[in-house]
């Protein structure tokens, strides 16, 4: 028998798996054509499907579907956890990333996270934001360059497109084909992928049954506090179905908002304008923010703007739910299954007929 000198994960709850591509088109001159813009998707099917809707997971910047398949220290990831709970799980790998083809002449240059930035933002306790020192859930012996766990994490990082608007457009272009495959679904997004949830739900509201946004891209409108001109559509780089319609980002009038909560930054919100996003208003939405993440500084601004836009949602700071010490990469940390169970319980309360019991 072969000696496996690696950590493997029990997948006894998995009945079948597969993969496919959505979106994309043929480009180029005759005889030299290629396909571009397509998105790679994996599907995992449990032995018994107990949840009425599948979950589609979207990874963030510099990441791939590996975020959901396991952790750098070899523990079970969220894909297998939700399969155990009876969900069909789809993992979407962004166009021009990982196993989704990248064509530099069309997609443009890519960038990557320096390993020093990975340490500061994702694994250490010495980030520049106030709550960084509370970061206890990354494996203690895997925080720094040269440790086995950190090196596994660093090895998993890939190049990504710096233009968030382009990434959002590429994913949205694939969304119709994806939802034809999955049927009505729950969208789970992380970080840079946060706008994917807003964009897809705004385009296809009848096909989105809930959105779980883990520290979605922000803060809204602009990160430049010296200028009150909006640089995007608040929660997205792409136009949304505002009521009344918004022609350009210059339509927005902004004011500086101060929450009064220690550790939370000031930021831009709407200034007495009555815009609404009706296509998002009937969809259950959960925004989760970790205690020790750099997002703890500004996710409250995203929540505030969504409320201004008439989009009711649950904004939960994990620490307020008794889940402490997490950073931005919560799905990889030592208590990742505790957070997954919290999300699953929220879904059970928001969507009827989820079925099954937590393990």
C-alpha cells in the first residue's frame, strides 16, 4: 500500500463531483482564434441533498477555489462542510484566474500579493489597524514566512486583475449561464468578490435566494476622504438598477459619516438622496465581519449605505456573535467550521425547508 505522507480529508458525505465552464466567447482572427472570458466551476453533490438551494462560492483577490477546499494546515474546508449539511456546492473560479483562461492581450496585466503583505493582512497580529492584535485564530505556528503553514498559504496565491470593474464585468457576463446550470441559488462571496453578489442579484433577482457577503469589497463610493466625489456606484463598480435611475457616479451627493464606534473609520455615504435598489430589497442578506480584520474598520459603511438604499440585511460582527479572534481569511482559520455553522444556521432561519441537522 502506498504511504501517503500528506494530510487528507474524509469525503464520505460526497456522492459525486464534476466541473464545467460557463460564459466565454471565441475571439481572434480566423486560424488563430481562442476562447476568452470563460469561468471554471466545480460542483460537489452530497449523498443526500437536504437543502432546497445550492450554494455558489466566489473567492476573493489573489485566491482560487482552494479557499473552500481545505486549509493550509490540512483541515476540512467549507465546501466539504456544506456538503455534509446536505447542500450542493458550486465553486466559481474567476475569469482570468486559476483554471479560467487568462489572455494578457485582452485582460491586461495582472498583479499579486507580496508575501510581506500576506503576513501583515492575513496571518499576523501586527497589522496597522486597531484590532489587528486580537488576531488569534490563524494557526500560531504558521504566521510567518518560512513556517510550513504560511508557506503552504503563500504557495496557493495567484496573480489577479487589478481592475475590479473588469473582474466584475467578466463574472457578470458568466452569471446567466451559471444560474442556468445551478438553478436558484445562494451566493457566498468573499472580499473582492463581494460586488459579484450585488451585481448578480441585481441582474437576476428571482434566481438569488440569499447572499452571504464575507467582508465585501469596500468602503463604499471612494476610499479617498479628501474628495467627496464618488468613484463607483457605492457597492459596485458596475451600474445597478437604482430607483430613480443613476446615470453616472457623479449623480451621487456624498457626506462624511462618523459612526462613533472605536476602531471604525469615517467614510462616504449618501447625503439626503432617496435612491433605492429594489431588486436587492427582497433578498435575505448577511454581511459578516471578523474581529481582527482590516475590514473591521469600514464594513459598517457598506451596511449603512445598503440601509440608505432600502436594502434590509443582517450586519453581524463575529465578535458580537461570540466568535472572536478572526482575520480576513476566516474560512481558513482554526475556527472555520464554527463560522460555517453560524452561516448555515442563518440560512436555516432565513430560507425555509433547509432540512437536516448540524454535525
